[in-house]
């Protein structure tokens, strides 16, 4: 994972704030009872002196996304995951269909 910032008002190029390999074991989240909780916390020390407005960008590798998914969903059954993916897929298809319909509509001219 890379976290970068690029100046918004005055762009002096991309600046890497920090980079970390999220596929390596991370510290587990612990609840108030000392039990491990599914989830992930990403943190790192990054000495910065910044002033102004910045565009922040996070880059994740596929393996990192998979690890984060595992850390946040390892408590769910295969059936729950299948249901979740089906709902997500239906939602994405509905959005794509709406976008195609909107694009296919003829543009109206104003008089």
C-alpha cells in the first residue's frame, strides 16, 4: 500500500507519505474483552510538514485487498459471503443499467 499526497493549490509533484506491505501480518484488532475482532487498522508514522490543500491517494495491491477482506470478513460463513456478493453484484448491475439508459437517452435542445 502506498499513501501519497499531491499539492492541490500548488502542485509540486507527488509526495509519498508512507508505503507498507499489507500482505504481511498486521496487529489484530482487540475489543474491550481482549478478544480478536475481525477488521484491520492501518497506521504508520510519517514525518510531514505540510501546509495547504492536498489530494490524498491510497494504492492497494490485489493481495493487500484480499488480506484486508479476510481480516474484515473471516467471521462470516460462506453462505453469508455468497449472499453479500450477490447483493453487491445486483446493485452494480442496476447502476450500470441506469448509466446505459441515461447515455442512450437523446439530448434535448433548449429553445
